C-alpha cells in the first residue's frame, strides 16, 4: 500500500494593499475557490501579519504519485488564473512511498 503527501506552496505580492482586512478578503476568496474545486486542505502560512505578502500552503494525500502531482499542478494553474495578484513564488513537493 502506498501513500503520498503533496504540498504546494505559493506566495503573492499584494500591490496596493492597504489593510489586513483587504488581504484576508483576497486570501479567503482564493482559499474557498481552491477548496471547492479540488477538495484539498489550504491555509495561510508564515505571513499572517504582513499586508503585502500572502503565502498559502495547499495539501493533499493520495495513493498514486502521478495523480497527486496532476491534481496539485492543476490547482496551481487555477490559482494563477483566478488570482489577480502577482505570484512571486511556487513550489511543489511530494513525499511518501510504500507503507509498511
């Protein structure tokens, strides 16, 4: 039996953002769209108090590495398409393998 865990990290630069409330509006909208489309876990990480940066981590688990990679790659494409903010960083990491 195999289990793989995929983590997609993305970071945005929020130009012209004036408050944490504006940042939360962008973050919550994006998180809801990703959850609805892909049924994955997503959370804001590491940049909660920075008004000009938004970092999100998307997490998913599957028993097939290629399927998991495909899901997170499609997720990244959708994030790029729906978010008007400048994406400055993205990283996809998949870990796991055979369970004992």
